[in-house]
């Protein structure tokens, strides 16, 4: 009798266990089906949802970098990434390095930065890469570093294009003043490309090169001083976004009838207005929003495939002028 009760108990226990096991198997299958449906619905981007990306700008509220942010944020939203934008209040390479070091410590999944052509900065990029954090440089590259890719203007070619623009619209005989926004690599490359055209044009020479620190006020001050020291310049060229309007303000104060032509970079609202009013002859325009967008696209490709198609991705430039109406 006792054995029969024991056997019945074992049978009941076995049936209960089998029922629990079946329920567990059904739950697993249902969960797998839901996961497959979600993967099919969301596509490849689902694998990088909530990826945290830091964009470290050269200067926090600079219009150029705000455009880079806009492009990057639009693409980040499309791919389900979280973008954090940061930068120094004023141009400060040391602060850019500090922000990069901080972003690495905070464990961002990817970094978008401006290159500084600085060994210390390159080592920070190497540290990020060694930690599994891909880094893409924007606007200015960091050659020789472990960055994943560069996205931005071909700055040497942009300087060359500016030289050709000046010779075509201002002439091939005279001295030229030049303003650089900073001593960053991209500015030096633009100047080198510009010099290549000037040096091949026997009647042209560069009278002076100044730094505006990407400040409209300093661009005006530097141009005023330049014009006092080098009267009768053929043209004054600005290679950063705020230079053109600052140069135009200084030139407008000159009483001479043969005022120099003004050439600008990028298409801020004030620059466009000055071109319409013939206070600026022309501007060479970059595509900062496209830079930010492309950088995020490359990150998406990298997270999907483990590589990017190429390490260098140049964005286009175009000329903004009044179709010769100011000549």
C-alpha cells in the first residue's frame, strides 16, 4: 500500500515537472518569435540603439560647428543614436583635449572631433581607439593618429580654389592680405593651397598673414591694421566663417577709391547680405551640415560591418557671388 502511494506521488511529480518544462519551452519560443519580429521591423539600426556619440567642436556657439551639430543630430536621430554636443566657449585647443579625455573617461561609444595636429591629442585618440571607441575627425584631420576616418573639406584644394577665385575676380597684379581663423591644420592647408596659386602668378604676392581667432571683431581690427601698414592692397581674403564680414567692415572705413576686394569663407547670413550689397566679392562655401551627417553615417556603417569604405571623405565646396554684378 505504501509503495503504491509512493509510485502515485512520483507519477504526479513527473507530470507536474513535464508541464512546467513545456510551459518554459513555449515561453522561450514565444520570446524568440518576438525578438525576430522586432529585428525584422527595426532592421540593422536596432543593434546600435542608444549608442552614445560625443561631438566635440572647436568652439561651442560657432555657426559653422552648430551646422555640423545639426547634420550630425539629424542623422543620429535616424539611426537611433544619442548625440551629445560640447566644446570650448572660445577657441582653446587645450580645452578641446581636456574634453576629449573626459569623453573617453565617460565611456562614450564613439567620438567626433576636430583634429589639432598635436601629438598629445593624437595619443588621446589612440587611447580611445584602444578602448574600442571609434573616433572620426571633422573639419581638420589628425594625420598619423588612430582615427577611423576624416570627413570634411579638402582644405588644400579649397585654398587653391580661393586663389583661382581671386585671380579671376580681382586680377593678377597686386598684393593680397590674408586672415586665418586660427593656427589649426585646416587653416594652414588652406593657406598653402592659396600660396600655390599666388606663387605661380608673377604679378601677385601675399603682403601679410594675420590670425583672427575666429572673431569678427578681431578680423576687423587685424584688417584695419593691415590696411594701414600695406595700403592699396588688391584683395583681403578671410579663411574662416567670421572673417569676411569683419574684413568688409574694416574696408568700408577706408576712404580710398581703390578699396581692396574682399573674399570670404562660408555663407553666414551676414556674409550673404554683404555679397548682395557688393561689400564682399565672393565666398567659398563649405558643407558643415553634410560633414556631421556623413560622420554619423560612417559610424553606422562601422557598427554594422566593422569597417568603413575609406578613411578620407571630402565634402564639396561651391562659390557664392552675385554673378559678376559687383565687378
